C-alpha cells in the first residue's frame, strides 16, 4: 500500500473537486439552454449599445434637424428620421440607456425591498405578517399599469418618478414570493439556534434567512427586468412616462407613430422592434435561469 | 364548505377597504385639482375666485374625512356619485362604455384560449423538439411585444393592405355599434383590438399549459397508464389534461381580471371609447370621483375572480377547505 503525504492527499482532493473552467461552464449553459444563451446574447448587445452609444453613432439624439424631417431609411440614416429630423437609429441606441436604467434600477430595487420585507414578514409572523399580507393584497389587486399610472399621476412624470412608479408594484410581487419560501426556512432548526445565540432580528433576517431565498429572489428579479422595460414603454407611450427630448422607445412610438404611420412607417416599426427584442432577451435569459436554479418553481 | 366561503368573503372586505383608502389618498396627493385643470383648459387667466367657486360647487373644499365617508358611504346606498368632470352620474358614464370593454375582453379571452391551449399541449407533448422551441419563442414573443405596438402594426398592416386590395384605405368605425344591431360592423371594429390584447394573454396561458402538462406527465399514474398500453392520445386527453387544466384555468381567470390594464393601452391605440380610455382621461382631468370608482371596479373584479378561483379549488380539493 502506498502512503500519501498530506500534500498529496490535498492535491488529489483538489483534482477531484476541480471546478470546470468558466469557458466550459459557459459552453455547458449554451448547450443545455440554447434559448437562454440567445437571450443573454441579446441582453449583452443591449448593454453594449447603452454603454458605447456615443461611439456607435455620431448623430445627436436630441437636436432637431428640420431639413431632414421624415427621411426614409438610406445610407446616412439607417432607420430613417422622425418628424423632427432626428435619426431613429441614434434615438434607439440612446433609448437603450433609458430602458436599461429604468429596468435595472426598478427591478433590482423592487425585488430587494420585497426580499427584505417578505423575509421579515415570514420571520416575525403573527399579527405583523397578517397585516403585511393584507397590505400586499391591496397592492396586488391593482393591475401593474394602473398602479404605475396612479403613482406617476401623484409624483409627476420624468425618469426618476417612472422608476418609483414601477418599483412599487414590484415590491409587492417580490415580497409575496419570497415570503412563501421564507416560511419554510423559518421552521428549520438553525434559525432557532441563531435565536438561542442571541442574534438580533436584523442579523437573522439578513444573514441567515435572506441568503436561503436567493433562488426565488433571482427568478423574480430577472422576470421583473423585462416587465419593467415594457411598463416604461407603455407609460411613456401614454405620455405619462419619460418626457421629450429624452430618448425613450415608448416615447418614439407616441410621438408620430400613428400620425405618420402611412407615409413614414419606419417611425412606428423600429422602436417597437427594440422594445420587443430587449424584453424577449431578458425573458429568455430569465426562463433559463429559473430552470437552472429551481426546476420546481415553474409557476408563470 | 359554507364556512370556508364565508371566511373567504370576509377576507375580501379589508382588501376592498384598503384599496379605497389607497386610491383616495393617492389621488389627493396629486398637485392641483380638477378646477385648475379646467381653468387651464378654458384658457382663462388664473382667477382665484372662480377656482374657489368651482371647488365649492364640486365639494372639494369639504374636509377630507367627510369626502372619504361620502365616497365609501355611497356603496351602502348604491350611489356611485357624479363625475366631477362631466357632472353626469358615474353609473351612466360607465354604462355607456361598459359593453364595449366587456366585449373586447371576452373576445380577447376567446382568442387567447383558442391559441394557448392547443399550442401549450403540442409544446409539452413534443418537449425539446423544434416544435416546442417554436411555440416557446412564439409565446415569449407575445409577452415581450408591447400590445400598443402590436396594435400600431395591425393598423399599419390594415391600412397598407386595404389600400393595395380595395384601392382605398381601411377606416375603423368610430362609433361603437352593439353586435345585435350590426354584427359585421361590430366584429370588424373589435376583432383587431381583441387580437392585440389576446396575443399577450395567450402567451401567458400557453406557457402555463405547457409547464402544467409537463409536470403532470411526470406523475406515476401516467407511467401506469403507459404501462397498461393505452394509446398516447387517450393518456394526454383523459388522464393528463384534466389534471393539468387547474392552473391553466386559474391563470386565464386571473389574467381576465387584469385585462382592464391591457385595455387601458389598447383602447388608446385603436381610439375606442371604453373604460380604459375613460380611466386615462379621468386621471388626466383629475376627476377624483370617476377615477376612484373605476379603480374600485377593477379591484372588485380582481377580488371576485380570485374568490371564485379559491372556491373552485376548495370545491375540487377538500384538503384546502379543512386546513
């Protein structure tokens, strides 16, 4: 029998437990989740567009150019110009910034606040939980767009207010899902152990319970991203969201899309393609993530 | 069972009351009020006295708790009040538009079910084949496409093709005609908004059908059915589908309750004078009474649909009503 030194044993263990390299794991993801990989690719292109907008196009997204109003797509203006002579492609590229900003901030804020509230509600239980659930019931009873409309009407339009308007309904949805998962975790003895050790409520909620509901949290977060972008577009389309001259996809459809639909259809088509592709990408990616993280959580 | 129904009915009351409080406060936090909107609209110079008179007439200078009691008290006397903007009874304003919105909602539901269930079944049965991928892409696209953009595309398509085929552009009828008066005119007006709203709806339902059916197909009794040598068609139709339909029916019902949200946008695109459009205008006009009642209708429909779903579940599954 060969005796191994301690170092050799260590090495053996490491060899056995060797993690697949990043590229290997990426390849595995693409093979198992082709749709998810396609979604991730779309999202990456969007982020690239938003970050390098200044280098991708040399037109000004805001400045009017009345000499070139409603130009059909040609070599200079790839996707044509709108009724103010602004290049549609440029506005779509810059619009990615608005969409991603609203999408990421409101999905992240909504899901995270919901995470903390949902875990706290499950942890404290009793009367607090009951009251909190009733409040969530009320918020959930409003269709997303109607609640967002009400908040926008209260706070006024503009990018920050749109973000707040979209975040609030997301909090309720995230808190609901997280709470139902956290209820099960609360019953596991290690929570009792943590309490017996005299840890504070905040510490137990944030350090001991929250990390264990990461799967539903991430699922809700990615599902919210696409929805947030859609909501922003709908609000801007109704004239209650982002205001001119800030480039926004929904706003581009509101401006002249219907009025000039017959003579200049490109105004109506391309911003919608951008919205759909972006949401499509986020949803595909979110679905794949959901399948990986929790095959059982298939609701919706 | 009756006890369970009574318990669920009681639970509706705090939700409705909470919604009433929330909408009441939200609306009154908006800076400005209907009198100022009116002044601005009529182009008159800012006359404080006229605004005060207007507020007096509408009852806006009453203390807020009194306004709230009037709003909620109306439900006990079955009086929804009058619209601040048109000064007509709210029941009358809603009556005018209710039929249209309801018809679009029902047609959208039919479109959704007709598309969703067959697609969901095919997708689940042929899991991970190209058909499955195609259906999944189709349904995720439905969720990704904003319904107002789909509406714009439909209008655009109709304009272009009617021009090409009939020589003159298609014009949607402007006034709503009930189906019993002019069925063809009615359908040609409402089928397009129904499709624009229904596509998204069908996407949600198709995904649910697929995942519910996949879940059921993994059950032991399906294996037993296969082992017995039943043909696949019987297994799917008789054994799997019946058990998979429960979540599908739920999602269809809940999405129906939320259709009004979709209609807000679709009615704008197709220029239909329905409840959704009324909602957007009354928010714009700061017509408190109107907006309150519309929001309460939406919430009521949602709460009732949820109630119906819960009762349906409890009826099917005794474990729920005894827990």
